C-alpha cells in the first residue's frame, strides 16, 4: 500500500465507519484479523449516534484512510479529554491488518494530539485481557497505568459481553510537550 492519505470523517461516513469498526472487532469477519473481540463480545462495537456526535463535537476528530474505491479501510477517533489526547475506535479492515496501516493511523492521531493540539500525552482504554493488543501499544511507547475502569455491562450500544470479568485498563504515552 502506498503512503496513506488521511481525511476527517463527516456525518455521511457514519454507516460505512460502523460497518468497518464492526468488521474489525465482531463476528466471523473479524476473525481474519488479529484485533477481534469475537470471543469476548457479541453485538455492536460502536453506536451510530455516538459516532455521529464524535464527528461533529468540538475537540474531536475521526480520522479515516480510504481505499482506492473510496471505501474506508481504517479509522480512529482522537479527542481532547481531561487535558490530554484520547485515542479510540481504532479499526483497520481485517484483511489489511499487519501491513502498517494501523501504525500510520496511530502516528497521525498522535501527531494531531501532540503537534496541532499541543497536548502532553495520549490515553486510551483497552480491555485488560487483550494481551496481544496491549503489547502492540506497549511496543509503540504506551505504558500500562494500572488504572482500571469498569466495562459498561448492560449498555448494549457497546456489545453484549460473553464473559463477566471484563474491564478496561488505561494506557498512556507522554509526548514531552508543554500545553
């Protein structure tokens, strides 16, 4: 794949992005990639209304990489929360995972938080039993903070858990810039 071209999502992108995010994390299609949560959760991965709000709200950007056909191949959400960047909704088409697309998208979101917004760090939450995913972020300079947040059991907008021991851990990468 040539160097990716990044763009900011618009409300018209919501259906395609919901499809992309779902394909990367849930159901049988997600199993062709390594980021899937199919053994942990069923159902939705992203709520269309939440995504639409993230696209238009201040201090928030949904970054997209499109394929040659105009279909989104990867996306992520970066926002300002509590004085630092927040990174989430990271999805790469499962058939393209492991080819550098995700690395490029993560670096772009870090660039936005660090260079455009002048934030000192980026945080994210990851389901703490996702060892391979956490290792991916650790190799890219994120550290496990030991701070945990509860999984939103009962809120079907984010899926139906297949286990009762899910929780999030906060990962953080500092940039060394002064806000």
